C-alpha cells in the first residue's frame, strides 16, 4: 500500500498564503523557511518538496502577485473618457502596490505595461496627441510616473492627494488642449 501523500495541494496553498503574509509584513528577510513550516504545522522538508527552496517559493509568490495585479487591472470599470480610464488603472495599481508594498517592485510593473499601453492608445484616439507623441513612449512614461508616485507615497515623500493631480498633469502634457 502506498504511503499517503502529505505534501498535497492544500498544504501548498497554506504555505503560499502564509509566505505571502510573512513577505508582506517584513520583506524577504522575514520569510524564513523554518518559520514558514512551523507556522503551517509542517516541516521544511515539505517546503523543499513542494517548492524546491526559498528562491522557487519567491518566484511562485511573484507570479501570483503579477497574476493578481493583472486581474485587478482587468476588473477596472471602463470610463467613457479614455483618459479617465487610464487614471482608474493607475489608481488600481496604486491601491494594489500600497496594500502589499513588499510585492510592489520593478518586476511587478511588467504586468501593467500592456494595460497602460492599451489605455494610452484609446486616450490618444479620443483626444489628439501632441505631434511628437508615441503611444509606447507615453505608456512607459505613465507607468514610470505611477510607479514613482507610489514609491514616493510609500516613503512619506508625497501626499496621497497629490497622486491624481500629478497623473493628470502628466497626461495633459501629452495631449493637445483642443480635442
């Protein structure tokens, strides 16, 4: 009779959930495999059997965070005004990043570029861009601005209320005043 499988999908999910909590609470230094295993009532052997080690576990958490962010951005309600929609995407990104600052990073921003690029193209189609405006450049600039504003806010260097104003000022800079 085969031995029962103790390293099952339920344990994997518990480990991922707890690892995410540890990571969110204190960053990569707070994610000890020994602590993780103890918190989940298992052994480090189970963590290694399911993930292969801490780097692989962090990769899974990163992939999950990217997927969750993409889902959040996809769930943003479209606005009649494409520029307003782009603003909504930026605010959804901000909310996600502030809710889980340790998973917010340069690698996560790769998940948002397609959403921002699509929204920028819609905004440029609805409003005349400046003659030198390139949609991919604008999408990258918007993403960099949003990421930077979130980092400034996280470190107490920018007020939360300044985010929408700074975003709209930058967008207005790419668009002509007359539609």
